[in-house]
C-alpha cells in the first residue's frame, strides 16, 4: 500500500528500529526492493532523487511504475514514495501533484532563515495533500569531498528552531555522515544525535548509510534515528555481479539476463540492511 511516512516512522520510533530508505533507479530496483521488503515484512521508503526521476522519465512515470508494481506483485507492506533531496518548492510540488506520498526539501545550503522559509512553503502544500516532509540541516558530505572540509555538523539550536517553526514530520541533521564511500572512518556525533532526538521528539534521519559500521548503525538507532538512507551499497553489489556475469559470458545480449544478473546480490544486501535496522517482521 502506498502511504506517507508518518505512521511507519512513528511506529519505528516507539519500537526502536529504523525504516529502510532505498534509492531506486529503475523498474528492477523498485521490484527487487519491494519483493524483498514484502518477504521480510518490513516497511519501506522508496527514495527518488531528482536525477533518478528524470532518468526514469519523470515523476508521473515513477508513480505509475511503483503503483503498478504494488498492485501486480500484491505488495501488502506499507510503502512510501519519497523525493530524496528535493532542491526547491517547485520540485516538491511537481512530485506531490504526480502522487508522491512524501518529500524531502533540502534547503540546507541556504541560511537558517531561508531554509525555514522554503521548508515552510513545502510543508504547507504537502499538508494539504497528506504528504509528509523531511528537512535537512547542516551539510551531509559527498564522496568526492574531503571529509573534514565538507561536512558541516548541524547545531542543536538550529534544528530545534527549524522543527518548531516548520512542523516538519522528520529531520535529517548532518552529524558526520557522507553520501557514497567514506574516505577514512565515519565520525558520527552520537551525543548530539541523542540530545537532538530528545529535544525535537520527531523521527531523525541518517543519510549516507553506506559504509557506516554495523555497531554505529545500531547506536544511531538507539539515539533516535528512525530512517536510514541507502543508495551506494546497492549500486556496488549490483554492478559487481553484472560485471562478473558479463566477463563470464561474452555472448549474452538479452537485457533481462544482464540486468537480472545483479538481482540476488541486491536482494541479499537489502535483506542484510533490513535485519540490521531491525525492521523485519513488523507488519
Ligand atoms: P549512500 O549512497 O551513502 O548509501 O547514501 C544514500 C543517501 O543518503 C540518499 O539520500
């Protein structure tokens, strides 16, 4: 069932586990994720970046694809379709109008006041449409950047202000994680994570889930993280399996065989994350 992220994240917060957010890139990604989460009885958030949405044809195509899969595969776990790092009100509005059930407005590159202003515009439109909203504050680094120079840890007071003044449903405070592979050790500020969680009392989101050690993931969940975003991990296992398959068979040309060569590796990784996050057997 396609729904917003409110109930699934509230349940995760109370029962102390994290709902997996997996980024999708195409039909197969969505299918493998839905099938594995349904088998594990885990709720799931399908994250779609602006780039991935464009790649798939646009917001309407993505909504149609996901709704079609849910119906044809008879998926009965809660599924949320979420814009990942929406860069403007316009992006979020287009996604909401197409049928996305949740959006992230990432106005973290602006001043706090500007971030609050843009986030408020999105929240107001989203609420009218029963859509949940995630905001970001601080700066989550990228794999191409140097760890020390790129990450800006979110300040507790700024987060409290943003949450109080916007009434977002969940928030992603930058606390040391990066998107993609880490150069060196992930350094997450767990003390601040716990402090923020206690003070804002809404579900917290951890971006850059790839490369964070299992023990750190568990600690993050105990400090209030209720949604963990995974993208690169699935891309790596899929491409490794497909590369191996093509190396071993120089004559294959059926695209279904090529793409499906990564299916079991992806499903294995998805299952591993669900079990690590503790979201299995919840529905
Ligand atoms: P990774 O690519 O590091 O798994 O991060 C995904 C993410 O945070 C998407 O928003």
